[in-house]
């Protein structure tokens, strides 16, 4: 864990010297995909918030660091599967994540030209997140878990544009494939009798929303070197 955060600090130190920056916020919603509730891929039902920083190396590529937090919630009543409706499980969990990755623009996004630009983009990297398990059945808490830490792989698709000379607005959907199957309490390690669902598939969570960033430095979002 310490090596991961040391890598983040080293990245920030190098990028600050580059003087090509974006800083801003993420506002949107979160949803979970797993063994409880609906299986709809994009169905935000809880608020998600975050902050982000980008170092734009060239018009196509940016290094991206972010910190996000949200609650995730799911209820079997919302599922289209009759078996889940009859089971009636629901849970609530909290997620805090740190992400370090790369963002790739499909079109040149050279804001130094001073013209209105737009581009679709994709983003991926590595997330480190913490959560608290809480599994609820028929209105009674039957199992609660301790603090959990794990890694996730983000896969983000979005579109962005410079709505003002130094302001960039982006709309994006980012799915996180987690390296755990216990965000919903379905796969406790200490008691196999409490396991349910497909224990061979890991859980996902999705953040959908918008980012608003401010660019500053010698050449915002572009470096000729």
C-alpha cells in the first residue's frame, strides 16, 4: 500500500514541474453490479463526488489522478430476475477510491490554439479503494463486515469540450472491475454458510457523471516538446 501512495506522490512531483495542468471536480452518481439487485449496467442511484488532476503530455494523452467517494446501494426488488425479487436482499456500502491512469483523446485536443474543441476519450489505469461491508436481509442486519481494501481496474468512456478558454466540461461513464466478490457481503471468507450468488464472478461499481476542470500553466493541455 505504501509503495502505491509513494508512486502517486512521485507522479505528482514530476507533473507539477511540467507546468501543464488541469484540476477540477467530478459530480455524478454511482451504482453497483453483482449478486444483489438489478443488473443494469448504468443506473446511478447514489451521489458520487470526487476531485481530479491531469497532466496533459500532448494533445492525445494525459496522465490522470483522482480521488472519489460514494455510497453504493442495491435491492433485489429492483431486479428483473424473479429469483432475486423473491429473495429480497438489499445492502448499502461506502466506497473511497484513489485512481492513477492514462486518458487517451480520439481527436487532437490542443487548447493552446484558442478555438472550441471537443473529443471523445477513454481512460484506464489502476484504482485502490476501501469499503465497509453491510449485508441486509428482510429488514434485519444478519452480517456486517470490517474495513476492506482492494484494487480495481477502471474503464471510462467520455466526451469533453472547452466551454470557456480555460474551462473543460466532460461527460463520462466509468466502470470499475474490482478484485473482490464481497462488496455486497455475498462471499464472506469466515463463514461459507452465508455465501450466496455466483462466487466465481467479481463485483463491479460504476460512476456516471461530469467533470469540470480548470487548465493552467505555460501551455494548457498541450506541450510542443
